């Protein structure tokens, strides 16, 4: 039995938005152990182990509240009057003025009654006044200025869109696109890893040949430069910057200036030969080869125009780019774990860090220059996708967090909770829970920083894209915190100011003309999906999870404001799912909490129900026996996509592995090296690798493209007529 929760601990947890109970995926009420609450509060910087500790912490919370002249950040939606408080010495005047983003100043702020008694603080009494902001404020980042006698204070005011919606260029119709893990999509010209030119070519083919309007790609976030390179795109060293392994070296302007007998072509050939022999993606081999040539290119002179463009990029990115580049150079010298560096280098503001940057200026500039090249190639990919006919273009994926010893964890350590990690509680598919090892945002410190790190991250991911998919968007509402050293089952939820976080996402997306897709799967409070819809953000539906009381939910009842797909990267491709690969793999890895026979039986029953639903929908003449080797798996996969096309969702995604008959999952949650996560190259049904050029001529890929084109247009042309005929 769980020991009783002391009332003082419950009160402290409530004030700091730490859950003392919650409902799990089956809607059962779970009481959190007091020891877990104490450990999570400690990660928030609050000691709560004893009754005196808790009483002192509550007193300190009161003192901190009354010590602030204004809230850390004020966030509102357009068209809404918002009330906020101000603290001044009791009896002193309180005058408020607004400084808008465009330079305009406004004083039409109305004071209203506030009868809160004054609070004794040190040698003075502090009074509280309340003000109402006008409802007609423009969208943007503004400031509230408070004057009281000789004192002046200010804070951020963020006005966000009431409704984001879809970009106008998407129109009223539905659209479809591919979902791809870029590293796995190799071409004849890439260096053993799919790159940004491959991304461009895949987008252009899907748009020009089959009328696709978007290409959803895995997170392209930066990884640490020293080997071994972290394979998971969802465990990056930085979410603001990009992994240079995705650069197409030959697309860099200065490549043409390399000497005729440059080693570049020979190096690429060696990498490609190695890739052809390997059954998994070898990032270290590819990055070592690319880096060798990129360092040569960095040393070559640039034209005046190119130099000015680089200077403009550096100016735009500012100190954040410098911090990232310095971290990369430090990692090259001292390893990727900044916690193991000499003590003087463990904070970006330290004097020793500035001395290192000055002494290694060229190395630091190399890492800055790489990000400029990535920015240019990403912009080109989006431009070419749009020019090929895509209404949206490239949709980037935003990971939940960052590597605990990486660049963002170093540069943003003052706004992260480094004594806890984010994860997920146990659910149907991950019965032991998940620990993603990523330090979560510290809610209060993030607000005190006026959400600037979050704002910059969202702005960066939208700069060269038509949209963003936010992985585990429910983490912007509440996030499962696991105290350091505890198992995933011994965590609890910490709640965030979702009005602020979702509002900032909507504001940045509106300015970028982008669509926002929230991955709202897993253990989700029902009201969260309603809230996302209310704010004009899309949710996510995966066919296998679309059920009602355990039965398949008919396609016509799926959500409209949604991106819907048959499968996702955390499950096998559809052919593998039909074969039960997800159950056998979890059994082999020891991830099941019940006997494999029982799990397989439940899985086959669920799959049979879906096949019966396809039969009910008139897409199957009869329910097939999947144990029959005569079953045409490719044809059955196509039927699932025809069914997907009947749902009302505004965006429909086709997993690229489904397009070539691949069976292996890209990632098995709950594992690291037990399975080659994020290292599986795109392959056909026989397991043999498929290059990008093979995709363009693959019958299954073209058939699925035609099916989805028909679904979103309502026409029966099979594909977009191409002026040059079949390619």
C-alpha cells in the first residue's frame, strides 16, 4: 500500500504543478508515492523531505511571489482582455504602459479593484494592484512596463493567435504526403546516408508524379560531432541546429573550386562501397568521410556575396549559434559529455570558455559554417518542393527533448531540470514505461526567461519548412518526470503552462505560414485533443490505435483536424505488422509483461477485427487468413491505404517503407542497442536495400501514390499526368 501523502507535501506539489495522482491509459486512478513527489520536487530545486523543509518551501514560494513586481511572462490570446497583477510598496502609485513590438506605446491599460491585503516583505509592506489589458492588442512579443515612484520594472507580454488553422495555400481539400526517415533513404549519389538532396528529390517526385502536398521527415536535429554519433534523431545534442551528416557535399558552392585531383570523389566511392556491404546505416563512416571534405571546403575562399550571406546568417543566429559552435569544438577536444569536462568549461558563460573560443577560432567557425550550409540546403529543399507543386512542402519533426550531456543541455542548463528525465508511464505497447533520458524544461525558469529558448527553437524548426510535427505534444501540457536513478514506473507528471507553450507555437507558425501537427498518441487526457482543435492545431491518428471500446473505429468517424496514417516509425511497416513482427520483436527483447502466446492471441484478434472492418467497408471480398502463404501482402497493404483514404482527416501520410514493402521497424521503444534502432536502411520485402532511384520505379510505391492521389482529389486518374510521361 502507498503511504499517506502529508498535507504539506500535497499543497507544495499542487503549487508547483506536480501531480500527486493521475489517470493512466485505462483511465484508472493512480496515486503517486510520496517519495516520488519528494524526488521530483527536488529536481525542481525544492527540498521537501521533511515537514520543516516543506513549511520553509511554502514560505519561500510566498516570498518569491510578493518579491516580483510583475509576472515573469504574461501570455494571452488575441481578442481577449487579460488581467494581471503588479506589486508595489503599499500606498505607492502603480502606472502601466505597453511597449509594442512595432515601437508603438499604449497607456490604455485599465486598473481594477484588488482587495488582497498587503504582504510584509523585509522592511516594507507590499501591495497588489490588478490591471486589464485591452483586447485589441496585435499579435507578437511586447512588453509591459510598470512605474512606481522612482522604480521601473518590465516583463514580456506575448499575444498569440486564438486560432491557427491551416495555411491558406492548402485550400479546403485534403492532402497527402510521404513520411520518411531520411537517413535510411539513400541514393546512388549520397554518401551512405540519405541527405538533403535525396530529401529534395523524394519531395519533387512525390509532388510531380502523384500530387503529394507534403513530405514529413524525421527530426534532422544536430548530433554531437565526435564519434560514435548518436543514431536516434529523437535524442539530439541540439533541437535548434541540424546534423551536418545530411549535407550533400557536392551542392556546396565552393565544391567546384576543389582541385581536379581532390580526394572527394574517391572518398565518396569508398563510403558507398562500405554502405553496400553493411546491413545497417554506418553514420560514423559517413560522417568521418564527409567531415574530411567539408573541412577542406571551409578553408576555400568565398565570393563577396557568399561572405555577406554568411555574415547575415551569423548576425541572425547571434549568441545561440556561437554557443553551439563552441560546444562542438569543445566536444571535439574533450568528448561529447560536457559533465566530464574540466570544471571551468562546464558553463557557457565561464571565462575559460571564452578563452577556448578565442584560441580555437577556426575550429569554432567550422561548426558555425556547417550550420550555414545546412540552412541553405534546407531552404533549397523547401523551395524546390513548393515549386514542384506541394502546398505545404517539407514538414519537420520536433523531438521531445535533447541529450542530457549535449549542446543544448550545456547552453540551456539554467532552464532545464537536470536532475530528472522525461519519459512515459507504462501503456499497452510499452508495458514497462519509457525513460527518454532527456532533461525536461524547468517550468518556472522557462517562464522567467520569457520562453526565449522555446521561442527560438520553434522559430528555427519552422524557418525552412511548411510545417512541424511536434513529437509527444502532450508534453507541452504535462510531462512524465522520472527522478534520476529511478525506473520509468516511479515517475509522475509535471504540468506546464500550455496556454503559453501552445500559444507560442501558434504564433511562430502563423508568422511562418506553417501547419502544426501534434503527435497526441499515448496516455492523453481527453480534453487535450479538444484544446488542440480549439487552437487550430492538428492531432495524429494511427489506424491501429483508432478504436472505440476495443473495436475498430470506422474511418468516417475519425477526426478531421488530424494527420492520419496506417503506421508510424515506432511500429513495423504495415507488412511487418500484419506478420506480428512487433509482438515477436518485443518478446525476443524481453519487453512483454505477459506470455508471448497471450500477446499474439490478443494481437491477432485485434488485426482480425480490422480485416473485418475492411470487409464491412467493401474493400475486401472476405476476411483473409494471414497464415495462408497465398495472401498477397502488397495488395492487402494497398487496401489499408484505400481505407485510410476514406477518413475525413485533412492530411494523410504514407510511410515510405510501406511503399517498397519493407517489414522491419525503424525503432523499438524501450531499447537502445538491443535492436539497431534508427540504423535500418530502406529495404524491400526480401530485406535487400532499396535506393531512392528504386522507389521512383517501384510498382507498389507508384500504386500507393495513385491511391492517395485518388483519395484526396476524388478523381480516378491514377496519378498526376507528367509532361514527360512515366519516369
